[in-house]
C-alpha cells in the first residue's frame, strides 16, 4: 500500500503514483523498535531508505489526456485503475 495521499490523488484523477510501500516501511520500523527495546542505542542504528515501491496508474485519466502507456509499463504496475 502506497501513501494514502498518493492513492487518493490517483483515484481522484491523477495519472500515476510511484511511492514507497507503507506496510513494508512500518514492518521495518518495528524491527528498529525491537532493537532499541533490547538495548541498542538509536544513534547506532543505520538510516534505511525504502526498499519497496508501488506503481499505481489511472487508465481513465491517461485516455482522457490522450496518453498511451506501453503494455510493459502497465504490466509492471502494482495497481491499474480503469
């Protein structure tokens, strides 16, 4: 699941969104909390960038503006809104 704001923009008429997966980020944050509760210092923990991203495409908007997406892009999308 991408950021709710990103999903709302695409379902509200935006063309597409490519954003970090929030479920994965929260799962990884829980690992940090566990390490801190076990005694590690927060300053010693490495900064981690998101590793999973989601691509959401709104085909209705693409057709409305005359933008044709290649089939390979559509196949890679995590969600396609029609």
